[in-house]
C-alpha cells in the first residue's frame, strides 16, 4: 500500500460506512490500520498495523499512535455504526436483535498502563485471576446461512476501572446505548449469572433479559391485588422458593430443544413469578431444564433460566440462552486467532480505544466474508489441501481471515497500470507476501 491507502473495492464499500465518525485525515489512518491489522499475521501492535498496511516506509509511526492516543473520534460512535452495518446486512427488516454481554481480560504488564489491575479471567485454564485490562463487551449474535452455529460479533466495549462502575452497570450502559440507537427494534439480551442483578431492573419494554439464576435465588408470587386499606400496597406475594423448590413442585414435560448445534430431548418446567431480590417487581419466567435421563428425581434440575420475555416459548428461551456461548467463542478467536489485545498502549485514550478498534476489525472480517466470499469453495479447497480433514463442513474464523487477507494481497498485486512492475513495487509485493507467509 505505497504512500497511501488503497483498498479492495469490496472492503472499501464496508469501511465507507464509518466515514462520518472521523475527519477526512483520520479516516484515512483508520482505513489503513484496519487493513494493516487484518493483513498482519503476528505482532499486531500499533506499529505492526502500520507495517501490515505497507506504510512503515512512508508514514512516521507517530501517525498511527496519535490515531489512538490523540485523534478526535469516539469508540462508542464507531461501534454503533458497526452495529447498524450488521443489522442492515445480516438481520431481517423486523428481526429482533439478539445481544450478549460478558466480560473478558486482556493481559497486560507495567505499572503505567491505564486501568491495569487484577481481574477475574474466566477463560484462564488454571488460576482465574490475571493482571491486565478487563473489558465488558456487547456482541450481536447472528445466524449466517453458511454456518450451523451462531456467531457473536462484538460491537461495543467498556473498560473496567477501579474504582468505577461495576461490570453489570457498564453492561447496562452498553445495552441502553444500543436501545437508543435502534428505537424500533426489539432487543433480546442474554448474559450469565453475574448479570442477574439490580443493574438490569426496569430494563424497558423494548428489551428482554435472559440469564441464569443461582441455586440460592428466591422467587415470589406476583403482588396480590390492592386491599383498599391505608398504607403501602404489597410489592410481592407469597414466597415460592429456590429453583430446587420449583423443580420439586413443578410439572415436567418432555420436549426437544436445539442448543449448542444439537437437538436433544430434555425435560422442562416453568413458572411466572417475581425475582424480587434482583429485578424487584418486573415479572419474570423461570424455566428449569434437566436432561431426560434424570427421570423424575424430585427437586433435581440442570439449569435455571430466568427471562423477562413473556411471549417466547420455553424452548426458545433455552436456545436463546445457549446462544450466549458464542460470545465465549468470539473471545477465544479474538485472543488466539485475530490478535486482539496485542497492542501495547499505556495512556488513557489509547488503552480505551485500541481493544474496541481491534474487536470491531474482528466483526468486520465476518461481515466482509458474508457479503463477498464463497464459503463452499473455501471449504472445498481446505478439504482438498487436507484430505484427512473429513468432517469440515463450515468455514472457521481463520478461513474468513485468510480469505480477506488474500483479497487485500490480490488487490495489492493487481492495482495500477498493467505495465511492467517497477523494482520498488516488486520489493513491496515481496514484503507483503513475507507478512502472511
């Protein structure tokens, strides 16, 4: 990409949707760093992005660092523009938005790194506490025609600080931002048990919340009618009990549920009630699930799911909560394949904007692949090159990343006049091939 930003037309059409979030000079840097981050197979630091874009010999590295540390742009505004892009291309006109929120840790070292601290790391294999920056991430879950599994595409991220708002409070802020950005869309929010707390009380009619209840959660009957006597009316009815009490008293039925890519036979029971300790007077439904092999053992269940959705079936609520796991897969791909978190920033603005920027790049890869690539051909090529890989039916994240890298490299090698390449162009092409080798 000598001396300027030259993009494949397929990628340029996507990135042009973000031009209103930047000034013209900053948008040029944004486009170059997106290409550099995607094209760079390793060391995806800020300077690595500049090298991946082929601009290290033409731009001073401070230009890339200033984009994150000084330039005037909002990571939230860019994320909302990305969310609008996903909804426009990957969802139907009136299809609800399935939104997942969770936190993850990107490990860092150094006393001068902004907001660094010891945080819980759910993805760690051993010790569940690590040093680094903790992020609350909101991702839109979509189902693509060429995949059998749901895919979570990050669209917003908030940095956790000590002292500062709690993680559920940050997740509520991200949810409210998306709710305001899509005032006509229904949003189905899913999260794990850590987010079943008061931060999501009175979430609004446009949003439903589905989470997992802890084993010691206590549920109550809805408030009884007013008696007409003086004093404050009752806000809750009689105590129902914990999920184990509901399981013991409930009427179980056998049904088929599709979750985690499989359709299985399970038993479910449900009840409408209040989760007064968490969501106060918001009416909820508790859906208990247990595998069919448990039989009719009294008081046993596998998982208790709580939802404010009063219209969806129990099967849909269970499948919706199971789709939350795709966000954990997205975190794994971000850290091990895409390279999110490899940038080494220290100052406040740079730390707050680099991880969201790279998470957005991860989502852009999937959007580009869905619009422009040929999944069947990619899977066929992979199976021809690795004939022992007989069970591959769907493209993976790394397949999508390689397809976009090839498009960028092909554009690099074919742009310009069809005449004889200059020695400088040949050397530049060789450097690009070395980057992806």
